[in-house]
């Protein structure tokens, strides 16, 4: 029922025309990021953020709203421009604060990690210790390559390691189906590892006809188990004003409900741990 109502609200808000009693058009930048946003497949439009966005739109009647599907690189380019654009699923980074104004916490998601193929487990064993993947050691190896989505932040630890990595060790993909393409490259043996969120990887693997049991996921050594996502708007007078309103709305929305919708996408072991840790997500914490 909640999902149907959310989809109805989104449809109504997006149908607003130029005659609406709103002066400005807020452009929402969405990327295909299961299980937050889902563009294609049998669960299209059923992601956790797909349910939150209509609530935000409904409670921001002072704006017209437009939803634009973009890849990560294009989305960041638009946020750098003096336009009225907002991305509802951004990680905070110091570099982004130069051109993005961030909301308070919107989601808490399980952290990024690395996926390898099951048949490569023995070859990757030197980089796996106590269930974690040593990305730095992997990048220092002479023959290894890791796939990543261009201009995506994977969190401070991973970002710093990628920043200093040899360009030949990275396969950066800019396309609209970047993760799906990287997984195909991995299946063909052109990559040893792919970075991403495990629920996102599992979903895209299914879309690519890759059996998820053929893949193994490991958290990155030294990185946090969870990441706090934020809504980010272009750092303009319009964007700053919108973030003030969005922060008010986020305080009113029962976050536990949003987190439960996200948890439903996790595998049983990860879901149990996520829900056990859930109460700490709502304690006061720094913006990142």
C-alpha cells in the first residue's frame, strides 16, 4: 500500500506543468543504484529511495519537480554547474563540499566492498585476511585490475587508495550501465575484482545473467562497515534553501521505516547484522 501511494504521489508531482504554483524547478538526479533506486527489471521503482523520493516531493510543493536519470559522472558534472539540481544518494566527501551542500543523514547503507569470482578464490587468497580484502595490496600487485564506476565515492579509505593507484590497475566505467558492464568484463577474465555494494552487485549480476553464487563479496580492510548517505544539492542560493527544507522533512519522516525497506534487500546474514546495528544509526554523528 505504501509503495503504491508513493508511486502515485511521484506520478502526480512529475505531471505538474508550467501552470503549477511554483517558481523553480528542482531537478532530481537519479542513478541506477539498487536497492536504493531501480531503473529496470522485475522490481523497477521498488527501491528504498524510490519510496522516499515521492515523500520528499509531496512535502516540497513550493517547487516543480523533474526526475532525470543520469550516470554518476554526468550527475556530478551537473552538480558542479550553477543549476538547481539535487542528488538524493550522495556520500559526503570534503572535495564535494566545494560545490555541493549536503543534508543531514538520509540513509545508512552497508559499506562498499569488492567482488571476486568464486573460481578466482585461490588466486585472490593472498589479499584476503580474516574475511576482509586488502585492496591496497591488490593494487600494489603487478597483474591485478579492479573495476570501478567513474566519479563515484566508495568511502574515504577506498577513495584514497584508488586516488593513488596506477591508472593501469583501474578500469573506470562512465556508462549508464557501468556496473553491469564491469561484471561482464570480470566474467570474461578482463578484471579480477569489481567494487560496489553487495546488494547492488547481486541485482546487476542477475540482470546480466550472472549467478550470484558464482561471486564472492568481501568488505575492504580498514573501511567502515556502514556508510551514511545524504541528499546533496548544487551549492547555489536555491540549493541551500532546498537543503534547509529537506532537513526539516527528514526530521519528520520515521527513518526506521526507510531503513527497514532497505534491509529487505540484504541477504539474510547481512540483514540480521544490519538490523541489530540499526539503533545506532539514528544517534547524532558527524556529517560524513
